């Protein structure tokens, strides 16, 4: 094929990041966009000169000209939309978390295995950030020895304003909350960097802003979490030894955005910032030393939080792979990865419920 033809379901993250990124590759065309709100679908279609728009996602997922379907909706819809897309012989890029629970994710994985000629990926775009790719290689080159501990600190002020209106993100039954939205990415990063599995989880979830006003003016209870704190244990492998993990993730912490991972090994440590800036620490020096990194190309029009630039880097590889007829994207998160992350998410929710550590 000369161009990858894409159908997009959703007009939030897709409109702000995915569509601009795909179009910027120069080798992709958005042929259909769907939203439950027909006006949003129409506006998105007009903005990006998309020929077909609809409020029936099935029209996009089964569109005769679509090669790849991007499922960019609340998690409650992921299973149905993904299974439908695969039945209609479409490649699928599904947003995280993969599903509402591991049972749904397993059905999606089994369908992907049945449709092995189709590409099925989860959108963990940070894997394609240049600084993270360099860190991944440094770990495997033995630069920090065996991993002992990982600290992940994510904090954002974005949802700290109590006047922000209620939407699906504040509804646990639709898959809202920081655990699914952010910590799913964190789990994937930990598995990817370490090559190890999470074998035990202790999780404490918190909801600080307990009510929000909906569009009709009524106050509604917030049932999802806006803060998640976790302690994990990892399995041993050639890169890890009795390793532990500490995760702090919040969407209501002022004043400044941070997305930082620190990986501590027996011979040194790595620190990666939100934009891919990379630092290494060695026993003989008391200060972090900057590692030379060419930062990723910027995706204009979005705030520089790292996500947009990382997705642009991912989109370039994804489009090139599919145009070339490949059914694998080196380094991308597969449905098997998504399922394993979902197992950890389920264990985390269970841990929060019972107040004890849970084995995965």
C-alpha cells in the first residue's frame, strides 16, 4: 500500500495527538472518524479534512477503506470495539488500559491470536521516546548492573481544580481514574525496562475531590481515584535481583507536571525525565551525569508533557511497518503485554479493597 488508511474512534486524545501525529508522518490518511457526539465527529472531520464521520463507531470499524482502527475511547468500550474491528479484518491500536478487567483482556488477546495476520497493539507510546530507548539499551549493556529498585513519580495538577466538570474519567464503572490512565503506563514501563514480571502488589487508591458538577448543573459523586500509591515486587531474571518498586501517581498535585522514572542497580542508576532527558548515576560520583540524548521531534499544538512527542515517534514506526507489510512493530506493546498489565491492574484494585498485598 502507498498510504496507511486509518479509522479513528474517539475525538479526545485522538483529535489532539493521534490524528495530527499520523498525518505528520506523510504516509497516512484518516478516512473515517467516529464519536458518540455527532457534532464532535463533524468538527474533527472538518478540521482534518476527513471524508467520513459518524456517531456509530461500527461504521468506522467496518469501513471498507480502513486498514487500521484506533480505539481511543473510555476503557468500558475497548473489548467490544476491538473484537468487532478484528472480526472485520482490521489492524487495531487500542488505548490503555486494554480493558476493564483481565477477563475482557484475555478475550481480546485470544481473538488477536486467532487473527495472527493482523497487527494488534496497545498504545504505550513512551516505549518509543528516544531517551527511554537509550536507557533500555544501557540497562541491557550492564551499565547499572542488576536492577534493585525502581521509583516512579508521576504528578500532575491537571485535575486538581474542583470546578472541572464531571465526565467519564470520574466514573469507575467506565474505567476512569489515575490507576488505569497513568499507572497502566507505569506498569508497562517497569515490565519493559526490567524484562521482569510484577509478582506482588500493594496498592492504596485515594479520591481527593469527591464531587463534581455535571453538565446539567447537578453534583455527582466521583467514584474513580485521583491518586494511587503502590509497592511492587518483581520476579528475578538476568536484569533484576530481588527488585522492588515504589510508585506515586497523582492528578491533583500542584504546582508542576512531573513524569520521572529512576532505576537503581548494583553498579549505578538511571533517571529519565518526562521529555526523555536521561541521567546516569555512578558510585564514584555524588551527582547525576547527563547522558547525551537527541530529544524527540515536537508535536506542535500540544503541551510538552512527553506523550505527544512519543506518540509521533511511535506513529512513524507503526505506519512504516504496516505499509511495508510487516505484522510486527519492534518494541511496541502487544495484546499479550496489555493482558499482563491488566492482571497487575486487577491485583492492584483487589489490594486496595482488602488492604493487603496481593500476588499477581
